[in-house]
C-alpha cells in the first residue's frame, strides 16, 4: 500500500512500490487524462506535476514519491477547463488527435510557473514533449497567449 497526495486529496493505492506512478494514476485512481506513450521518459505524454515540477510519471515508481509530495494531473488543473493554459489551448484549437496534449499542457503550465514570458527558444528547450501530429506551432502560440493572462494560477 502506498499513500499519494494527488489533486489535493490523499489517496491510498494498493500497488507494489516498484509500480510506475503512471499505472497507479490511470489504473488505481482512474485518472485517465494522463497518457501512456513510450514508457521510457521520452515522449512526455505521461507528464504530471510533482511539487510543481513537470515529471514523466512512466519513469518514476510509486515508492519514489512520498505522501507529502503534491501530485497534480491534468484533472487537477481546473474543474471546468478554466485554467488559462486550457483556455488558450481551446481558443487556438491546439490539439489534433489530442493524445499528447495532456502532457503538453502540464509541461506548459510548469514552464509558465517558472517563466512568465517565454520566448520560442525557451519553449523549445523546456517543452520536449513529442507530438506526432506536429502541433508545435500552435503549442507555442497558446503558451504565449496564456502568458498574457492575468490569471494568477499561472504562477
Ligand atoms: S509515456 Fe512517459 S515519457 Fe512517454
Ligand atoms: S495532437 Fe496528436 S500526438 Fe499531439
């Protein structure tokens, strides 16, 4: 049994400590917005925040996360897609197939918490998530639009 603090709630999960955090999030906790892509920390589809840091949850075991650490998944950003990054994503119609987009958004939110006015170079160096549909230009535009928001949830 492991104890996780996820989206503001303490949850117990009955898994081996070596289980990838991604499996616990999806299979035990039913939070399926976080996606499985490569499984080897390359694509970013499984990105969540741990204490505000964008983290690839396929490459971290449940046992490596303490109950005191705050995990946030895409479901924890807002109850109604009202987070400024989600609003920018919707306004600019960023997703194509959508599979990578939860991870993209989580990476973008983490970037904006560190850098309120990122350049293309900043975005390219910090957002290393892979999108097979090639939405990178719209991702950049949406991050810049969200950066203009005064919503304090950005950082
Ligand atoms: S599924 Fe975790 S980085 Fe690809
Ligand atoms: S929108 Fe299809 S993989 Fe990114």
